[in-house]
């Protein structure tokens, strides 16, 4: 009997999902928003497929839904689809705004890394020159402005978090499919429980992104 080879790379698993569920996944061309909780549907369909583990499947799904190509289609009025490509729910303002923020943060992070690489190369070949007083004043104003933006942003997040009455979830009552609030840093977000494994709990945010957290960060609505 021939032994089946495990698929371990994210790229291979996404290609495999595209082959198995062409109405749902896409490698090139248009991509569709996925149903919230689709991980459980995939796990059920692939339960007899020993080439893909749940852990690798979850990682691949997280990679797929975190891509810029995917986040760009999370827009108000668009519909999420299930494994067979059928429309199941419409995307609302909250989901669309979260996707926009996630995309912006990701692009800024990538841009900063790219700029740091360019600056690093320039610093290696350039001779250091003393900064003029004008440059120093400009740098000081820029730092003060950034500090103000950071404080303003932090206050906004704290106000938003405190405005929601959060009730800690109990391990004895939570179950798969429950709609909950997950606390990430100072930002509470709506989510759906997709897997419970001991102390680790996997949830899918309204944006479609799946994250792993623990009971202490889960709250009942």
C-alpha cells in the first residue's frame, strides 16, 4: 500500500484547496470573502484526508485570509461564500472597516521594512554629516507630532474598549460556534469560536481572520 505524503507547506495546501474546492478558493484572479467558521466545514470535508492536518489547514487558511488580495475584497455589500461557492452572508460596515485597517497596517509594516532596508544600505555607503539646527527643529516637531498621534490613538482604543460591557466566558459553557468577544491588546472584537483544544481556543474574527488565544481573553456578549 502506497503511503500518502503529508502536505506541510502553506503554498501546497492552498493549491490543494483550490483544486478540491474551486468554487471557494482561488490562487490567481478574483477571490471571494469566505464564510465565517469555514474552517470547521473544511475540517469535516477533509476528515478522511490524511495528507492535510488540522494545524496546517488552519495555518494555510489564516495565510489566505490575511493576504492583501483577500482583504481588498472585504467590502460592504459583498457576500461571503461557503465551500461550494454559495452566498451565505453579507459583509457589514464593521467587517469592512476592520479589513481596511488590517490591510493598511500590513502595507505600512511592509513599507517600513522596505524603507529600513533602503536606509540601511545608504548608511553603509554614505558619510555622516552633522545635522543643521533647522533639521534638528524639524526632527523635534516630527517626534512631538508622532507622540501626540500615539496618545490620541491609545485614548480612542481605551474608550472603545471601556464602552463595551465585557463578561468573562466560562470554560464550562463555551462551545464551538458561539459568538463571543475576544480581547486583543486594548481592542475588543467580535468573533466566532471555531476550535477548543485545552486552554487554547481558536476564533474567527468578522474579517475572516483566524487567531488562537486563551479563555482569559474570551468574553460573552
